[in-house]
């Protein structure tokens, strides 16, 4: 094939992808083969694999005090115990998704779970913080291969649009559920076992998923296997890894510090070089033309913004539950479960709304609901009780649930079959970056406002956790006074961060409504 013909072929494919009608809105095709009768069992295996990966993004957070005591480490090591997983996960998603398209998504899923299991075993047996950080990174490698493979296999398995939309709704509900139940599961395990249990618990789940997957997950390979793009893979890993690292470190170094600006500049350069390499390549790992598709880009941004909000408000809410309202880690986790239930309610509801009124209506409605929940959250004060946060988190989670399945379905239906693995990786990359950015930005606003609001020289003025620890050793009147002052300061900072997030979600909802096509 000549270079001109090849270019025209790629241009035609990109144009067709950008003009594709969402699967939930297109007439059902007539598949050449009847649907696999095992497909719903396949979905169960995919959801189990997804759940164990997503839970691990939050389950470690409740173990931080225990790890600090048992491993005798400071805040820097604790930060990396939490973030090593997220950093490696985010950095490898794009190349891992591309490799799945090339060599088989079912192989990527099984291999990713094996690596994740090995990392979990190593983490459970770790005796030092360094060992634990390394094994958490190994777990991130496994997650990067397995998570996009679950969505790509789902898309290939469910060929009937209505069923695919329903399956994506279930996948989305499990994805949101995993984020919410992590603290609850972690709190229960810590109450009954040592911290190693939060990693060891993964092993039987992975064993079940691997054995069941051998029989129930069908082979899934791109129709035309893409050629490898090693240069693009290295640049994508370096660029996304540097960007994620810059976001993680910005809270400690300061968003305007020289070191932070240098990290963001390095990330921008690496990602720009990656983009240039993809535009020049005759077999790009990521077709940047996809981002000219308003449906694809709008839906991906919607997912990113919502997980920005979810990650950020969950981060501050966990601290409010434990340090201000005084709940134990398990108690805080249990009180987060209603939010998880609302995500599970919202995901299938969003699918039904999309089927009747179109993806644009479902996504916009979900984002407006989430923005309202976040805005209500920001009305809290230092003496606000659990009921207020319950209503706010329930509304926010319902909005996220309503949005997730239609947004992901929009992203995946914009892609040709050969690119579902890399498309899933793009979706998950934006989601992960949104979560990391939400924790960093909202956490930074809350922490900075807290420090500036606390009276100078007050004990525990560096963090709400430190104030809670100091108050524990003071006489009752002094402890109550410190608790009141610290609570007012922290909740005020959290309100500022969350109301800013509500505004971002609201603006994104308006832009999404404008750029996504309506129901045809």
C-alpha cells in the first residue's frame, strides 16, 4: 500500500469513528454469530477483577496510622506507600492498553491479575517501608494491564447495543462501589487482623478470578493487530508518570514552588514530544485524531472531572468523619456505604435515562446532580453532623452513577474495534488523573486554609490529624476548645475546595450539553 493510500485509509477510519452514532442510540446490528450464552458470567468475572483493583486505590488510606507505628516511618514514606500504586498505574495505562489490543485483552487481563497477585503477596510479607513501596508499584503494573482489559473484553463480548449499555452500567456501578468500600473493608480488616491482611485478602479473590476467567472469558484480540510503538510507549509512560508525580508532590512542595513548576514543565515537554511522535508515526499507539471527536473528548473530560470531585471530597470527608466527628476507621467506612449504594443505584438508572433520552441528557443530568451535592456539602461548618454529609455524598454519588455508564459508553462507541483496549486505557487514564488531581487540589486547599486559619502557635496547627492527637492529651475544656477551633478551620478549607469543584463540574456539564449530540 502506498503512503498516500495508507494516509487516506487512516483519515477515513478517523472520520468514520468521529461520525459514529453512540451504541445506545444506534439501531441494533445483526451479529453474524449469536451472543455468547456465557456472556453474563463473563461480566461477573470482569467485575470481580475490576473490584479488587479499584478497592486497592483506597483501602490503604485507613491503615496509615497503623503503618506509621508498625514500620516506624515518617510522612514521606507513608505518602509513597499510598501513591506508588497510583503513580505506576497511571503511567502504564496507555502502553498496557495498546499491548492488550496487540496480543489479546484476555491475556492482558490474566497477566495483569497474576502480577497484581504477586505484588499483593509481596506487600503482605513486607517488613520495611521500602519493600512495601516497591511491591505497591508492582501491584500498579498489574492493575494497568488488567483494568483496561476488563472494559475492552466487555465491549467485544456484548455485541448488542442495549445489552452492552446494561453491561457497562453494571461495570460502572462496580467501579464506583470499589472506591467507596475500600475504607470500610480496610477498617474491618484492621480491626480484626494486622495491616498485612489488607493485601493478603486480594489473593483468594484473584485466584477465583483467574480460574473462572480461564473458562468464562473469551479470547479478545483487535481485528487488525496494531504494530508496536515502543517510542510512543516510553514517552507516554514517562509523560504520564511525571505528570502524576508532579500532582502528588505539589501539595507538599507548594503549587507555585520552583520544584513543582519544573516537574509540570517536564511533564508538558514529555507529553508534547509524545504527541509529536504519534502524529508522525504511521502506526501510532494513540490516534490523536480521536480527540477531534467532540463526543469522545467531552465524555472523557466528564469522567475526569467527576472523579476529580469524587477523589477530592472523599479525601476530606474521610478526615472529617474520623478527626472531627470522632468515628473509628471502620465506623467512618460504614458511614460511607450509603454513597456506594447511590453509585450502584445511579449507574443502571443512567443507562435507562440514556436509552430513553440519549447520552447527552443522562450525562448532563448526572453532572448537575453531582454539582448540587457538592454545593450542599460546602454549606457545612465545624459543628455540622453526619446527616448533612450523608445527604451531600449521596447526591454527589448518585450524580456520578448517572454519568459514568453513558459517558464510558460514549467513549467506547466512538472507537473502532481495533482500538477498544487503548480507548479503555484513555478513559481510565483520565479517570485516574482526575482522582489524583482531586485529592491533591482539594486536599491542598483544605490543608492550606486550615494552617492559615488556625491561630498562630496553636498546638496541632499543622494538620487536623495532629490537632486531634493533641486534644486527646488535654483536659476536657482545653480539648473541646482546640477541637472546635480545628474543626471550624478544616471544614472551612474543605468547603472552599469542594465549592470550587462544584463550579468546575457545573461548567463541564454546560460544555458537555453543548458539544455532545442529542438523541437521534
